[in-house]
């Protein structure tokens, strides 16, 4: 059976507070997080790192059930999401 999956490209993690309210329990969930690092908000890169670190403390493991990608030079817009969405899909739905 496949685990549940979640993907966030340029997430609005700057809305802190809700993340801390998530279950403290590690779930069978494969997660992709990413952001750029340019633009007015630096594409929320700092907040995405905060969420990544929170998930690591709760039991997720990078490269196993959590992946974090920074698209250096990218800002918060569709052109950059389109250029990297294949990475997220390949991680969440690996071939074979």
C-alpha cells in the first residue's frame, strides 16, 4: 500500500502557528517541500526550512519520507514551479 503524500511548492509557511498545531505523531506520509530564495519574501525559504526542521524533530527522515529542495535564484511564481514540479512528482511517485 502506498503512503499518503503531500507536496508544497513555495508554501505559505510564514503563516506560523498552524504548523505547530499539526499532530505530534509521525504519520506514514511522504512529504516534498521546496522553495526558491529570491523575491520580496525570498519565496519563504526561511519558513520552509523551519517546517523541514520541525518535521525532522517529529521523526521524518530526509531522503526517506521527506525531501527538501531549494531552487536557488527562483522566486514565487508559476514559471519556477513549472520548471521544478517534475522533481516533486518523481519523488512522490517513483517509477517502478
